[in-house]
C-alpha cells in the first residue's frame, strides 16, 4: 500500500543532469517562473497591493501533473496556487487581472490571488480547508462520474491541521478518488518542517492505509511516468498521497524570508531553472526569452485595463 | 391535519424533501441506524438507503466540508450537528468556506447546504449540549440563520431551508422537540416565506421579540400579563438572518415598548442587534428603552442550576414591569 515510507535525505551534491523536456512543458515552466517573478516586481514597485505567495522553485509539480489530470477532474489549490492555475488553464491574463483587480479577471477580482474559481478548479488560502471539500466532490465523482478524481494541493505545514485527517479518514473509508499532492518545501512560512511536523507525511498516510509516493526529482520526464499508474489507481477509488520534495526559492510571501543565506543558496542548488539553462542552453534560451516577453506583454496589457466591475447583487 | 411532535415534524419534513428531490442527502453522526440522538432522522436511512442517509465519522469539519463538496456537485446535503457545542469544530468550514464561497465566485457557486443544530438548554444536559450559539452565525455574512418554535413551522421551515439555494444554519430548540401540535402536511400553499417573522399573539402595550425555545415562554408570559391587564404582543422572529425588520418595527411602533428574550448570554448576544435596530427605527415611538432578557455571561451551568440560567416567566415578567415603570 505504502510505496515509500522513509523520505530520502536531501542530496548533498549538485542534483543530476536534467533530461531534455518537450517544448510545451518547458514553456509552461518558464511561463510560471516569469509570471511569479513579475508579481514580486510589481509588488515591489507598488503596482500591486494585498499579498501573494509565489511558487518559485515548485513550478515542476503542476507541470508534471498537467497531462495526468483531465477536464473532468477537480483541482483544489491553496494560497501558493498560481502555478496550479497556469498549468490548468494557461491563462496568465485572467490570473494577473484577478490579482490586479482589472477587467477580464477570473473572478472579477473578488477572489484575488488565493481564492480562484473556474470550472472544476477552486482554491482557498486557509490551510487544510480544501481537503474535506475535495472529499465531498470525490464522493460525488465516485458515485456518478467514475474515473474522475479530485486532486488537492497542500503543503508540509498543512499537515498540522485537523481537517486533513478528517478528510483522509473519509477518503480511505469511502474509497474516494482523492489525490493529495503535497508540496513539501521544508518550511511552513518561517518554521522548518522538522520543527512543526512529527514523524513523516508517509507515516501519516500509512496510518490511514493510504498509499504514499515520494518524488525527489524536479525532472518532469522522470516524474510523470512514475505517477501515471498511481493516478490511474486513484481513479479506481484508491486515495493516494504524492509528496514532492521541493525547494522554495522565494520568501513565504514578500520580504519575509527568515532563512539564513546559506539555506536559500542550498535551495537554489536545486532550482530547475538554472540547472536546465546549464544542461540545455540551446533549448532553454529561446524559450526563456519568449516566456519573458510573453509575461511582459501580459503585464503591459492587463495593467492598462480599467478596474474590474462587479455587483454583489448580480 | 395530523398531530406531530416537533422532532417528528422535522422528520416528516425531511422525508418529504427527500421524496421530492433525489439530490437531498442527510449526513451526520449516528443519523442512520440510530436515527440521531433525538431521533429526528429516525427511519430515513431504512427508507432511503445508506447512499442518501450517511453515517459519518466524528468529524464535524469533515462533515460540513464534505457537504460543501457535494453541494458543489448539485446535491442538497442536510447535515446534522449532534449538539450545539459540537458545531465549533465545523466553524472553519461554515464561516470560511460555506458562507464565503458563493460571494467569492460572484454567485456562480451556490451552496444549498442545511446545517441542522439542536440548540439551547432545558433538558437537564451538560454544558456543550445546552448552548445557544446563534450569534456566531448571524454575525457571519453569507449564512441564513433560522429557527423554528413549533411543529408546524418545523415541518415547513426545514423543507424551505432545503429548497433554499443559500447555506442555512437551522437551529432546533431541543427542549421543544417533544411539544405536540397540529401540522398541515397537505401542501405548501399556506407557508410563510422562510425569511418572515410571525406575530404569534397580538397585543397593544408591549412587544416581546423571541425565537426558538423562548417563543413558548413568551406566550406564557403574555397570558400571565393579561391577568394584570397588560396586552403583550409576541413576535416569533423565525429568521435571524436576514431579520424581518419591517415586522419588528411595525409591532414596536404600535406598542411603544420592546423586550427581547433569548437563552444565549445577553452580552453581545443577538438581542443587542435587535435593541440597536429597534432603537434606530422606533426612537420616537418608544416609551422605554429596549430591554433584554437572556443568559448571564457564564458558560452554561451544570444541569441542576440551569433553571437559574434560563429566562423564565418571572424574569421576563420582571423585564416587562420595568418597561412599564420607566
């Protein structure tokens, strides 16, 4: 049942060479990367207010999952969800308009960075809340749309929340097609995982008889085929926890990174962006330039739009 | 017409709703085989099956969260929170998801979830079986909060709540579960809309505003006051959010005096909102300040002391006296 119980320690040496990606995978990774960078720049320049949480360093998770999830599947995202949204819809204009409160926003600017709803995609910023909701959706899917699943993204910090366990219990008891994707970036805002999570994610999944799979790689070509049979099993009503060991490159939100510089440097050692640029410069450079330009265009175009209008009584 | 207890009226109302709409589900702790600790869901699992009447683990957050997920897919889940004091583990889902998701999505997502909560004291139970947490939920924008005071309303209101496309927190005054009355189960033509208050006794000299368990108490107060020559009007609010303010204002402007009665603590209780609204709307019609009768600011006491905690005939009559003496 449990694929991997003991998480592998972080590699001490530079990670292995990345394989050459398909164009669309690399383009999506780069779109998310430049979108997130632009957001931080816009906040720094005072063009955006409120708050945001970027997924810098974690882009490969939704990119790896993208073709494994179909239009009939539900995706529940969290506070760090821009990558999840972009991997699902590729809609940088709608997302930026949502964050900036401009016309054409996904939810008219009411939801903002953390509360997106579109078709079968829903996010919320409160940790753990989505799991029971995803369980309810999964119960419906099991009954009336067999083969579809509910995928919910959480972090390592989310495992402190009781709602997670209520949902895992229901998922195991009721054979729900629930895929829990954990982006374990080793730090919950400012608290290292070792200081906030007793035991392991794998051990907690095992306690419910729920399968667990650890992904330490950032190579989409490696990750995807390994996940394919596991996702297929979820579709047959076997809930699953897939834990990605990832490295958060940026702050939790903005300017609130309490890690020592060497920890951030160590995280950067794992950054697929620099690694891919090094390993495949000929493939990287043109697509990187294209993604950068695309995001710049999105920013220019969306910034010029008028504010979003909406009525609570509409 | 048929004679039903309030518990049975709720049961019959849910049964009718489940017959009318296959998307109606009942879920909660021990609602199936046991039929709920107050037997409000008695027999529903036997008749509608385990797919539609779901016994859940002890997991209030999980129950409401799962109900939200089901509602997203077109179901109309009716969740039973076994006792008032058990709703707090579900507060996160109710306040942060259920109440807010429709707004965040500009109404594209509707969540027709009913959260049934047996509420209030008077049955000799313990603290977390006797609370009146309505103000937490009336304070939360995005929820309808209603409560029934009699079997006929219970039968109609539970069906109206289930049909409603908004989330509804439905308080059931547990000490009135066994009260019997005639209930017309023939149709919905005579039902008052869910968000409307009802004048349950007409009077000319003062208005008693009550809901849930205190309506019956206030009717007894009005009968006793009649012997002293005072004519009290009793308004059963039924819907706490939205509040039927026009009905309240019409009554108080006519009588000139207003006493609010609830079991929950007076301090920051729902009565504070009523007092403020009545004062704003009826200032020049009032002969006395709006007075409030309710529980003290303590946790609900052990059952042997609950008669000291709960508003009763004497305490409400005393408030009425003060309103007249002002």
